[in-house]
C-alpha cells in the first residue's frame, strides 16, 4: 500500500487537530516563532531538505528556480538513504510534508514530493 503525499505550511498544521496520517516538517531550519512543544504529533525530519549551501544560493538569487530544482533533485538522488524514513511512512499510507515557506506548493517540497513518488514507483 502506497499513500498519497500532501503538502502544507507548518503554521496551518500546528493549529489543526491531530490526524491519523503522519505529518512531517522537512525544513532544514527551525521555523521562526514556533515553539517545539507546539508540534504535537508533527515530526521534524530535516535530512531530506536542501543543503545549507543550496538553500543560501537560492535565497541569494545565485540560482533561479529551475536550476535550484535540478540541483536539489541531484542532491536527493546522490544521497537516496536520506529518503528512507519518508519512504517508510509513505509505504504505510498518506503523508503530509510541512514547510514554513510561504507557498508550500511551489517550494522545494514539490521536488521532494516528485522524487519520493518516483522512488515508490521504482520499488513496484
């Protein structure tokens, strides 16, 4: 059984009641203004987020969106083991990936979601 991947902002998720499906904050840095005890059932797993160098280059404007996406996908595929915990959750059912980014659907999560789905498809 393979689940679906949903994306959302951490700021929305901390105010929602506990849900059955796992919710995972995947940002490398801890979101400003959010206390760790506010997470409730939300897990924090930052090993599959963009590297510090990649994140800084993107925010500095050194990388445009397509270049960032290609570099981030390469980073994930070069260290496929970093996806193991997320794949294990996904193999059990639906998963919600969370970020503090203003638009979760156009953030790095779109790349992470694509890579996870490709990995699940290649396992079958």
